[in-house]
C-alpha cells in the first residue's frame, strides 16, 4: 500500500505532545511491514532549527528544497506554498514540509504565551488544502491518506467534497485518527468561508457543531474509516461522559470506528540501551540494577538515598485531566504517616504547579518537584521509581504506564481509556494466574486513589515475591509499534475495499 500520513507535528522536527511521537513511530513501523509511507507536516520554524542543529551530527539530517511552488485557495485569496523534503531519523521514510512563513514561521506551533493563535483556523485550513494540492503536485498517488486530530480534520472532507471526482483522486481512501477528543478545533461559523466548501455542508450531520465550525467533526463525518488510540477509548467517546458533545456523531460512525493501541518506540524506551541511566538492566538483573537507578534518581531530585523507602514517580502535564490535584491532596498523608517519597516532573496549570512546589518545600526529604519537561529526568523516573502514578480522569491511550512496565516500575492507574487496556489490576484471580501488572481504581476520587496506594504499599512491604511478580509480568509485555502497525494495515485494506 501507498500511505500518506498527515500530521500537524512529527518528532523530532516539531513536537508539543504524544501526537508527534506517534507520527514518527507509526510510519516507520508501517515501512518495516513493507508499505510505501510518506509523512507531511507544516514547515514550522522549529523544522529549520532542528535541521540546522543536526545537519552535521551522526544522524546527518538534511533538508532539500524541492523547488515546487504552488498556490492554495484560502477563502477568496490564493496563498503561495513551497515544498521541502527530509527523512525520519534512522529510516528511509520521506517527510515533506509545506512552507508558508506567514502561517508557520513562529516560535510555537499553536499558541503564544499560553493563548491560541487567533488565526489557527486559517492556518490549518491552508495546511489541509495544501496537502490535497501537493498530492498531485508531487505525483504521490497514495491509496490511503491518514489524517490526525482536528488540525488535519478537513482533509477527509476535502477529498469527499472537492477532490474525489477528479481523476487523480478517485481511488484515494481516507482514515482519520482521534488522539484526544477534548480538542476539536471549534471556530466561529464565518470561518466556513475560508474552507472553500459550500454552505450546504454547514449542517448538523456534516461540519456544523452547535452553530460553529468543528474541524474534528469534519474528519469524523467524512473519513472512510476512523481510529482512536485505544480500544477502551473508542467505546468511551461514544458516551456522554467522554464524548465532548460528539457522542451521537461517533455512535453514528461506529461501524467504521476502531480503537488501536499506540505502541512504544523501543529505540528510545529500553532499559538495556537507555543512554540516560547510570546502569542499564533487563528482566534478568532488574532486582540488582534497579536499586542503583533508584539511588541515582533520589540524588538527581535532591532526596535522601533511602533504599527501603517506597518511591513513587510521576511524569505528566500538570492538569486537571491528569488527576494531579488528587496527587497533591494525597501526598501529605503518605509522607506524614508512612515516610513515602515522591518525585514529580511536568508543567501545566500554574496553580497546580505552585501547590506542588509548596508541598516540596514543606517536605524536602520526601517530595521533589521539577516544573519542566525533561527527557533525561523522565527516563530517570521511569527507571528509578518503585511505582508510577497515573490517576488521569480520562486518558485516550497514555504511554507512561507502558514505559513503566518496560522499566520494571509498577503502575497505579485510573481504570479508563488506554490505561484500562494496558494495566492488569492485581486481584485474587490475577495474582493466582500470575497475569497482574499493576493496580487500578474505578472512580477518579481521592478515596479511591488513597485506597489503591495503600494496596500497593501493602504488597511492597509485606508480599515481596508478589511485587517482584508484578515487575516481571510488566517487563514481559509487548508494546511494539509493529503490532499496532499491523492492525492499522489491516484496517487500511478494509477501508480501501469498502
């Protein structure tokens, strides 16, 4: 198959979150399966900065000016576009970049000072239309165009409404992936004029959403197939509690909706090869080497080295969705009554950050917080912590619970979305059949979180063989992208056949 993967961000060229990791890893996994895959993203300022900084490094990243210039209709004007080309590092997967400096030569991808760019709708309308034009400009002739999240949601609509009748586009099928339904790209109705799509499509069963233009809905309604990033999340988003107003739309499209779990990049997340660790380890020597990583983590975060003290880690956006407020409420109980240590890494809500910093100042020997995103510290936490906390109120997929199992760190999670699909809760039954990999709780409440932390600590202190069984079970799991890519390939074929 020939696949064009379209995303608003791809690691390492441009990244704000997990979408960029997926957009780098899934195309490479599809390529390993023998498919002809290309990736296309905007030519942000960060793209040129990254290539400049890595041009002469061991990866030898280069950027080629294709000298292809074309015009893209945006509303009643024509906007110039140019094309550049590189490859995903450590692969032969081509990456194309659509350049229009007015839209993309900016410090950040979507926001400035925490506020969305006022022209985000126009920027990504341009990008989606430019992708459709670039398909013929570059003679790509894909079988599948795979779009992702609201920023590329217009692509299935463009294919269906404006392009499908053109000879070059007749046989192209579209897939749209929902990575996080909470972000839908909702804009005022007059932005419909910028799309070039007629007002007859601004209806409740197409692009209109409570009187506004919804770009995620465009992708869901017009794509030939829809995926999201875990089986549980695919079910949850069809309910009022998780559907964000789109549940009836997703119920309508459910026959062509699939939940396919994200994978893990084994080149980046592997305790046997991890460049950030003081000592590398595997399942055979984890109980000898992991304590060394624990001591290194305690030192890195300024905590006393206490090998017998339970150490809980967290790497996350500091946001209500992630349940960080629950953790902030829970920490004093476990520090004051049981001497537990906590290391937390992330950024986000200023109020939550400030509260966590106050907790760290109050308990300097037991709580450490770094308000930053740090690749190195994230790896140190996954390797050095005894348990990993993920009390997310909702979680489309989540990756840290998978990283934790790979690194022999026991996850404690809320039973939702991808967390439910990837963590086997310890019960009498799963203990007996030796399938448990962690702990989960049903309600996103402080009571349930504290109860589950107590369950974990009871096993940690009093049932050491069972704790070690959890670690061993987790480290044996297969979170390979190759497994996920094979599921995508099968769905592509189904959609093409349909």
